[in-house]
């Protein structure tokens, strides 16, 4: 666990005091701070879960696309799962081998497909095809490039939303989702791929959602996938190298998570074996589970506010207004997610008495609200929003003219990279100059 309260009572991440990190780097707040050592330890634990089985941990870059994170995970033996041409270029730039890159997503542009087909000696590991229509497009792009494109077909197992048991916005493996090839269209899709001399079917995959706190839905989807693979392999599977059960391993945001990433892997491996498919490599695409717990968003308290609370006589609500908002960390507004918030300075003396604070950001939206938290009754100076290493900075925007947050990377207890918060002036220039015709 990389976030702890040290002996002096100060909050630490990766063995270094958060207040000192922000002060000494001078990056300003809000600032994301990440512990690369913790991230690498997650990857190593996951690799161990495979035992000797052939596998690829294709890190889902969308969760946290910072170069230091991708490079650290590459050094820890991970590949990458990307969902845009820009993420593909980034993974390659960070040294991820083209072979170890998967490209998922439903509306890949021709130029993005071209880049995937052109990468490395044989193109990327696999373009994950998400519709029958896309097969025709990938085939045409490969032909134009005079290359064979390595592809996998992503099946949508049509699970029910209830069975997926996660927030509807992050459930992808159901009938109403835009993702994947419907089971009913699967044989048609396979026949199309087989008929194309420009495509090589190297894998079959699924990804049914995110933040699963039990293995049930994940393993049910894996079972559906393995069943299909076993069925079609004699006819279409000569080039098959892998089966890919996707990402989605849940993390503990404070309310518990009964399972670890390794549980997903060991159960999936057992089911794979039971279908006699253990000669194929097992690919997984975790994002959140590798990075979420090893990042925090440090924010300064700007001011407090007290207002009458409901009709109860004399009751008042205490608002803690911080300089991080929904533009920095969208998850609470987008998914009603709750992140634990803690005071960074020692919680002792007058700070030891706690009070319920409604923690809100500066953005002009009522959704810019991080919920009610028990924090010192005397408003703290700095707070840490925990478990913000995944889907934090990558979802940030400049809404309300707010600068993007600073980022600091810690490894083995010391800062190895940092970037200050962007300047307001850069945003002003960018917006003001729009439409100005060059003289
Ligand atoms: N793979 C695909 C295709 C995805 O869309 C996602 C995210 O939604 C992931 C992997 C990573 O999911 P998670 O961060 O939950 O592991």
C-alpha cells in the first residue's frame, strides 16, 4: 500500500511526504502525485499470477497515459492496449514493442489503422476488431499498405447489465453497448476474416466492463469467449496465438474489493485450461488496477463556507472549497464515484477533532462535488484525494478556463519527474488567438 501516514503524522505516498513533494518541486496545486514503485509492484504481482503460462499484460493506456508510467510498466514486462492513434504513437514512443500493442476501440480512423498496420516489422500485435463492418475497412487498409494486418475479433457476450454489476457507464459487454461483435454475428465475422488474404486472425477477445469487485461477470464472459474459441478453432484457428479476456479488475476505493487482480487471472487460466486452450497465450488489459491506488490528487483548501442545513433548527453545512475540481478529476461527477479524502498535514492537537465537510471544487457546476468527508474541524491546508491514479489526469479538461493539474512522479522514495501546473495565460492566448487571421 503506497499511501500511509508516517511517524510524524504526515501523509506519505511511496515513502515521501506529500506536503514536501508539492513544496519542494514548486509545481503548485492541484497536483497529481504518482508512485512508480507501487505501480511496478502491481504489474509484478500480476505477472506472478500467471505462473509459467504464456501471457501478455497489455496495460490500458487510457487509465494513465503519462510517459513515466508507461515506461515503468514496459520495463516491468507489460505491453499496451491503446484506443487511439495518439495512444498508439505514445506507446511506441515509450518503447513498447509493436508486437506487444493491441488497438481497441469502435471507430478507428483510416489513418489510425494505417499507423497500426505500418508499425514495426509486422504491424502491432493485433487490431481488435469491434464490428463486421470494421473487418472490411481493416482489410482494405492492409491491402493498400501491401501488408497483412494481425487482427483479433472482440466478441460482445451480451451479458445483462445486472449480471455485469458495475456502473452502467463502464459496462461494455451487454446488448445495448456499441462495443464488440454480437455473438450472433460471430461466425459471419470469422468467415469474412478467413476469406481475406490481407488479415491474419491471431486472437479472440472480450472486454465486458470496468471496476469489477467480484470475478463473476469477468469469468462468465471469459467462459463465453473460450467456448466460442474452442468451437471455431478447428475451422478458423490455424494462426490463433492468444485469447484476451480484457481489463476490468476492480480496486478498493474505500468500500472494499473482495478480489485482487491475481484472482481474475488465476480463475481465467483455470477456465482456459478446462476448455483445452492452454497452448494459447492469455492476454489481459488492466488499466485501473495497475495505477489507481498509486496516485493521489493533492489540492489546496481555498476557503470554507457555512450555510443553513435543511429545515433543522440551527444545523449548518460546512463546505470545504478546494482548488481541484471536476475538470481535474471527473469520476465523481461522471460515475458518482467516491474517493477518500484526507488531510495531508498531521492530524493532531486541534486538528484531531473531526467534522463533516462537504468537499467541493471551484467549477461552476453543482456536479463539482467530491461528497461529504470526515476531516479535521479546523480546515486543513492541503488535502489528498486518494486512488486518483487511474482515469484522473487522462480525463481532465480545461473547462472554466482552468489550467491542467501538475504531475509529479516518485520512484523509490524520490521525485524522478515533474511538470508544473499549466499557466492560465497559455489558455487565454490559445482561446483569444482563435480566428485571428495571420497577417
Ligand atoms: N480494455 C478495453 C478495451 C477498455 O475499454 C478498457 C477500459 O474501459 C480497459 C481495457 C481497461 O479497463 P480497466 O481500467 O477497468 O482495467
